[in-house]
């Protein structure tokens, strides 16, 4: 199995490391690669869009000609996970901030997000999260995190923090407000890989 991590900006080395550990934990042969070129993208079985700055990542996906192929892969059933900024990019609606900054969204999930909902006022924090499909709490690391403000269609909330949606799933696509790559817990990456 080949895992791709979009590497135009953000926590790429951390996702690569966590992907290798998750494959090992599952006893699956495979590798994780940094994706910057279309040939790399087309060679992977699943994809991770890391955190960073959503407007910048969106523009760089266009610049590197990856944008349309990621949308096509998502629609074709390739498992994709977006964390933090990646969560924003997967949404159909990005709120006022996305409109104001001209952030082009991939639009693969029937959800709306508020880009800096956990932003400057609370900045960063950690909290244990109950996630559907996991048997014990997951250590959620939130850094100026977005919030999933609404879901419809086949998009379902699979984790909440203080009543607010912080993780959603729509078929083969997972969106997380938090950073699983900044923990020592591989279970969220395993959830993604189990969809392959």
C-alpha cells in the first residue's frame, strides 16, 4: 500500500512518520511518500492533506496541477484524510473567511466549516476525544483549529468536543479539526488505511 501526503506546506514529515508507524501497527506492507507532482499523486492508494494555511495550500495545489486530480480521486472512492487546514479544504462551504481570502475548496464533503473557530482566543489545546470506531479516547491536539459547523447529505459527524463537531466522515473521506500526527497514537491513520 502506498500512502501519499500532500507536501506543498504543513506537517508533512509528521504525517509521513505516523503513516509508517500505522502501517507497521496494522502489519501491512507499504510506504508513505511526499506528494508534490502529479505522477506521485497518481501512484498512491490513499491521501493525506495536512494542516498549514488553507488559502496557501489551495493555491499551491492549483500551481502544481494537483487540485483537479485530488477531486477526481475523492469522487472515485480513493480514501482521503484532511487535518486542520486539510479539513477546511475538503468542505463544500468555508464561511466568510474562505470567501474573503478567495480560498478555493476541494468540496468533497457535504459540510461547512469555520476556519479559525478555535482561533486566536483559545489558540492551542489538547483534549481526549471519543471517536466512532475507536474503543478508547483519542488525544486530540488542536492548533488554531477549524470547526465543522454543519453537515448534510451522507456526511456524518464522528467526533465532538464540548458538543462541537471536530471530525466527520463521508464515505471514503475523513475530515479532522485536530492533528493526529502530533500524537503517538496511530489509530486515526489506521482508520484511514482500513478504507483502502
